[in-house]
C-alpha cells in the first residue's frame, strides 16, 4: 500500500469504515504526503549526544565509539571510571521510560534541555540506550500522538532514577512519565560471567 492508496485513490472497499471517518476524507487531516513539523527524535538525540560527548571530553573523559574525540586526552591519563559519585547500589535492574521531544503544541524542546537530561542520566547510571518511539494515548478526552526518545538504563539505584525522572517530568511539564522496571539475567558476551540484573 502506498501513500496514494491511503489518500483514497483505491476503491471504496479498501477504506476502513470508522464511525464519522474514513481514510482520506477528514477535513482535519494533514495533507499527504505527511511531513513532520519537527526533527525525528533520533536526529535530535544524535545531535544532543554529540554535544554530550563535547561536555564529557571537556571534563577529561576519553570518548570512544561513534562520537570519538581525537586528541582530547592521552590514554591512561585519567583514573578509570568508578561509581565514586553514585550511592551504593542495590539489586540491578533495567529501567525503561520515554521522554517527549516536543511540548503538547508540537514545539520542540530546546536541545540544551535534552542535553541536561542526558548528562544527568550519564552521571547517575554511567550510560543508557536510546531508541525512537511513537506514543499514542488519551487523557481527559484529548488524543496525544507524540514522538519520544525511548530510554533504557541499567542501574541499581532505584531511588536515584525515580528522582531523576521526577526532575525530568517537572522540567518538561508532563503530568507523568511511567517507569517500567525489569529484573532479568543479563549476559555480557565475551566476558567470563553472567550478571544477574
């Protein structure tokens, strides 16, 4: 099926009938082809991660991988990373949550705001994984369709993560941000032992 098919150029039997609406007939719909009014979440996330790499490199942290910074520090010139600033950690878990990239009117949050969130997350947990997420939900009769940054973090500091997400919720003016916590076996392939999270 193509975008033209969705515009109603195919036979009427291809339309999905929903009370009060059919594909291609709504006066409220966005003209096709659909064009995002904002950058895709991963595009913004990658830009913010690039800025985060600059901030961390300025602190003397060696940056490797896709955002490597050459000539920033001499290998071995900094003590190995330790959880020295983190509270003693409890049982390990995987936390999943998502943050919106725009406010409820579709205005993008400033990159500096997202950078602050990712820096706090790095300082709390030492890292995270990110993915592009689309959210759809109803709240008080209003339908929200949003582009979000999905975040997965491994931690043992439940209270610290909850505190961070509460800070993010307030900063982004959200009613709530759900946090899903999972405990499972996590195996590092290439290392001698499995770590139970």
